[in-house]
């Protein structure tokens, strides 16, 4: 059984556990994180992916918790790195692979029954911006996932120049089931679904495409009901059931 799961870093953990024992799972994420240690690396190398969600899913696929362990005072780019060990390992691997992210992800899941893909071919790894109901503009992903009294009403990022990963298309064409995992709507989910061409590919499928509700209001101030509505606004008929 082939399953494609769209998720962020944490929201898909339970779904992955449920399917991993009896299915080949392809995880699809975006690498637009720019908070904490991912943000530190992206400030030093602006073209770099945001590693956080990639790292968490690699740790899950490999069943290795050390990827998420914290390190301090690691010298890099003439400065000191503090953050997740897996981020710095993936970043160095990306540099060693001539900044070829698909090659990095393929090498880290080689020989395993599950894999992870970035939603675009090989960048660019856009900077997320969002508008709040009170008129405030969040200028980065780190702000988007920081709780505020207001709620997000729209993304301001231009996704029109992104190119959908051909491997994602191939995985979807071969899928028996598609899962839309819970997660942060304006950082993990909608930025992926807004990749040009992806909703159209998803709507063309003739397999179950299940959208899983968030259990609580997310960091953008979006309730579970609003989260479902906003995803369906983008995906439309690409959702066959809401769970």
C-alpha cells in the first residue's frame, strides 16, 4: 500500500505511526521554517532550506531520536551555532552535495520503506509572510507560529514562481491513499498546498484523500473548524473526507 502524507514537523507523527507498519509512506513537506536554529542557519546562508520539519520527519522515518538533540557552541561560518544536532548535520550534507536537497533526502532514507520529499524541485525556499486581522504583518515564519491575540487572515508570500517536484507528482499518481495531516495552517500546510499545480494533481486522483482536523486552535489563532475551511478553500475537491 502506498500512502502520501502532507504534514509539518509534529502534526503527522501519530498518522505516520498508524500507517508505517503496513504501508510505504511518502512524506511531503515544505522547508520554509526560519525560527530558532533553522532561522540561524538561514540568516548565515539565505538560500538554505529551513531544516526543522525535514529533520523531525527524518528522525521519525529512521527511528533515531538523536537528530532532535540540542548542541551548543558549534563553530560554523565564523559564528557559534546553538540548536538541533540534526539541523547542522543536514545543512553540512546539503553543502557537501552541492546544495542538492533531493539528493540529501534520498541518501538519508536510502534502503528504508519510507521517504520524504520537498514539495518543490530544489528550492527556492521562500520566506513566509502573513496578514493578521488587526492589520499587523508577520514578516517571517517564526512570527507566524508565535501566538498572538489576533488571528491570521491570509498569506502574503508569492508562490507563483515555485515548481512542483516531479517526484511528488509521481508519488501521488502511485498512491492508494493521500493524507492531509493536522498542523500549523499558515506555516506547514497552506504554503505546501499553494504550490502551483499541486491542487490540480490532487483533484485528478481517484483515491481516498483524507483531511485530518486539528485538535486545538493553532499558533496562528485558527480554530479547528477554520483550519478545515481554509484548507478546503485551496484543495476543494482534492478532499474526499474530513476526519
